[in-house]
C-alpha cells in the first residue's frame, strides 16, 4: 500500500510553520518568452501556492456575471478584457459551469488568443448525483470543463462551489488529483453564514485552495479562515475583493487620499485591491469586469509596492471615515449596472412566475 504525504504532513516534515508557508509571499516573475504576441515584465507580484514551489500572479480574472452572455451576443469587449489581462502578465482565470456562458466564453476567447494551454484555470463543481455518493454528474462536469479549457484534459484547480455536496466532493477531488485529472483542489463560499463550515474544511480537508470573500468592508475571513489557511498550508483565492462594484459606488468621484497618491496608487481599484493582496495570507484576488479600461486599473495592483500593516490600517481608517461604509452590505450588487446573460434571464423568468421573492 503506497502512502502520500498530505499537505499538512508535508509542511510539518519540512519544518514550515504558518509564516513559512505563506509569508514568502511577494516575489517577482522572471522574464518569459512572449506567447501570442504578449510581453511580460519582471516586476510582476506573485505569491507561492503554499508548499508547492509554484507561484501565481496576485490579481486574477473573475468571470461571474461579467463573462455570461446570451447566444450570439458580441464578445469583443470580453476579448479585449482578456487580451489586456494577458498582456499585463495575468494568468489566473476563475470560472464555473454555474456561471452561465462564462466558462464557454473563456474557452472561446482563450482559443482565439492562443493562450488556452497557458492559463491557470481555477474552476468549480456544483453537482449532486441521482443518489448519495453518485459521482456521475460531477465527473461529467469535470470532463466538460477539461474539454473546454485544456488540451491535455487536466484542470489546474477544481473547487467545491459554495460547499454544495462537499462531503462527497472533497474525497472525490482527492481521487481526481491522485488520478492526474486535476492538479489542485479546494472549496469556496462567499456568504458569511457559511464561514464556520468553510473554515472546518480548511482545517480538516487537506485542501490546496480556499476561495473566500474578503475586502476592505468584509474582513471576517481574518478571524478564522485566513489563519487556518496559513496554519494548514492552504492557498487563498479572494472573491468579491471590490464587493461587486459597491466599494466604487461608495467612493464615487472622491479623489484618492494624498497618502495613497504619494505611495504611487493611481485609482481606487488599485487602492482596494492592494489592501486585499497585501495581506500575507492571500494568494490571489479575483476581481471581475466587462470594461477593458477597468481591467487595466485592476491589474495595476500586480505591480509596485504593497502597503505594510501600518498603511493598511491607515487605508482602512480612511474608508471608515466615508459615510455609508459601515452600511455597504445593505447595498445591492453592481450598483447602476445590469447584465444580459443566461443567469439574469433565467432569474428574471423565475421571478415573473414566483409569488415570492427574497427581500
């Protein structure tokens, strides 16, 4: 019977504590040969996936809602978003079969840009079978994702989406990893009510990644999930680092504070994202956008100095001085913006039929 060290056992055997697993955080990417006409720079900020020796850029590309479209809708703006992301040195793309057309749009655009095999795709499974422990639906989900996004049939990371069927999925993901179908596994949730359950999986599931909501206004992940990830050698992917545009909605046309300008920050996006990725436990933040210009603002956070603990506190105090910051959670997602995709149309159809809707 063969034995494979778990992530926790590996880190322990190597004499690595939480700080060693996470804090060798800020490294710069070496110059690489340009792919698809893309040039990269040597000052790209990267973080190591704990215990692996592999690193990723600290700003990824989220695709929830933003990359979901209806059939025959133009993809030019999304193609430009991905092209600019790639040219800036970004490689991490987060998607899910649950995101409507997003996964297939990512695949289409990546193929057109000839970058499909170079992406670091963090994907998800949201599935139940016909009976408990039936893995056929999850297996088909992985197969579909691999066909779309990988020539060799291997997905970089698969995550249990919002802990759906997690007791069955995490053992299955470990089997997939051993079989060579995925390289990394993890679990996700954005709802604060599920943070205790997510933390337990970080502590006990021998995960490679956890994806969690973390932002200047939503800091509860600092209480247990981020420390647990550090203690157990788990990489942290951050969803909703911009709070679905609500942070931008709050600051509006306000200028950046002088101390941020003096630090070299040029936009609120850079301000918000550098605060997130400067936490030593964060591996990669996943902002999403449909706007190529906003994409450039986001990826600016992959370069230049990161704030230290003292400056992070100063940044937070500044945000706390803005009226409404403590009420951000009550604001609707994506203020002033609508999406016309498979998800929004399906949601609207159900809403028309249903006599009840959550308030």
